[in-house]
C-alpha cells in the first residue's frame, strides 16, 4: 500500500507530462497502471473502513438516475462550447499544457499527494484492510 501511495500520483503525473508533450496515446499506459494499482492496493481508505452489505436504499433509484442525467447534460454543455473546442485545439496542436507555470504546481501537488498517501497508509488498521479485501456476499466462491 505504501508503494501504491507513491506510485499512483507519480504515474498520473507521468500521464499528464505525456499529454502535455503531445504524446497523448502513450499516456494511456501510466493512467491504466495507476487505476489498477489504486484499486488493487487502496491507500485512501478510511481508518475505520467496514464494508457494509448493500441495502435497498443504496440502489440506484429514479432520483439518482435524474441527477446523473443532469450532470452529464451539464458536462456536454461545457464540451460543446466554442471556447472548449479552441482550448482543446491549443492543447492538442499547440502544446498549451507544456508550460513550466502549470507543470511546477502540478509537480508540487503530486508530491503532496504522495506524502499524504504515505502518512495515511500507516493509519489504516489491519481490520480495515481485511474488510476491504474480504468478499461481502456469502454466496461468493471464495467465502
């Protein structure tokens, strides 16, 4: 988990640098690696993590569905704006993200996330780790 706490922010920063330098296709590898590492060894687990069985209320009801549609509609509204298209063109063709004024603060954020993740791992209890990796369903083949 400590390795994950350091590697995930560094892999995401590497993906950003690849996108900023114009090699967006190659950014897929560190991004997928970071997601797999984060899901396999989570370091942002609450200290008192206890996996609960899903209840009827936790399912996706009509209200949740309406909220999801509204959020997606808002995202599409932003994407369809002409300013967004010009920004993506500047990023993709003009290298707008390859700027030290943006890279340095993102590097500082990466370092702070790695330090914060490192300190959070030491506060995760063994019971929380066991609850995360233990199947919750009694019908699960491994239980």
